[in-house]
């Protein structure tokens, strides 16, 4: 018996559920006449349960590592690769079901200045505070991710939502951001089920326009792709 199997076997006696598994395996082996000796029967049953527990442990560890690989280490939200994977999945689902979704690109203002004047710990807190606000203002079905080489960009995918719904989302999120004193600009575009690049381009363009206006006004702003013509005459 290996050391891992022996350790799992020792733990079996402490868990009533594991003991139930052992008894069920004993009955299974007894009915099929695989083992006649009672001591061997118990050991074989325990070995089968130990093997099952090891597989479950490995499955949990794999799930944990997979989740970690998809998360941004600083904020705990999705990283770019995981978000883009979700985006493709939702695009395919939209093509099948005709549902709607909105992609929002966001840029935090003042990260470099914060890093330079207050230090990188303050900059990290700014980014974490932004992520917390976006998660708090979103639903469980929505996706929040951190983007950008500088680390001051985020993206949010709002599911089962149109641009009007995105405006409501922004109102709620911006209240949280303003309470934290976080300056940010955002651009929103409805997800195109046939062209993700078009959606990215539209949300980035809306973000670019929002940043320009936000810098001059000093206020947080989100622009929607359907508002661009009104802004850029």
C-alpha cells in the first residue's frame, strides 16, 4: 500500500460517508465472489474507496488550478485570456439564441500619477478598488476582467442586456466609483454575434471619446456607441 493510499485509508475511519462507501464496496465484492476472506474483503474495499478519493482530490486540485490560471492575481477578476474565451462563447450563444449582450471598455484615470506620487501600493489599491466596484455593480452572470499592459484597463461583458440596460449598469457602478473617489471613463457597444472585432472597435472608440470629455470635465463618463455621432460631429 502506498503512503498516500495509507493516509487516505486512515482518514476513511473518521468520515461516516467514507465508511458507507467501504461497506458498499464490501457488499459489491462479496456478491461477485471476488474475495472470500473477510480481512482481504475489507482491505480491497478500502483500496477501492481510497482510489476514488484520490481521483476526487485530483479533480478538485485541477479545478482549483484552472480557476487560478483564469484570474488576475491582483484583483481576482478574469484575466484577458479567460475573458476573451467567455466572449467567444457568448458570441456563439447569441448566434444560436438571438440574445443580447453589451461589451464595456473602461480606463482608470490617474494610475501613473498615483504610482509616481503615492507609490505602487496606492496604485494597486486604486486598481483593486476599481475591480471591486465593477464586480459589486454587476450581476453574477456578467463577466469582469482586467486588461492592458499598464494594468489600468478593464472590460465588462453584460449578458442579456442592451445599451439601455448598460446605461442603468453604469449609473449604479459610477455611484460606487465616485464614493471611492475613482476617476474613470468607459465606452459601451452591443455585442455583434457575427463580428467581435467590430464590437471591440466600437467600444474602444466610445471609450476614447469618453476619455477626452472626461479629462476636460473632470467627471466620470460612459459613452455608448449609438451616441458617438452626436458627440463627434
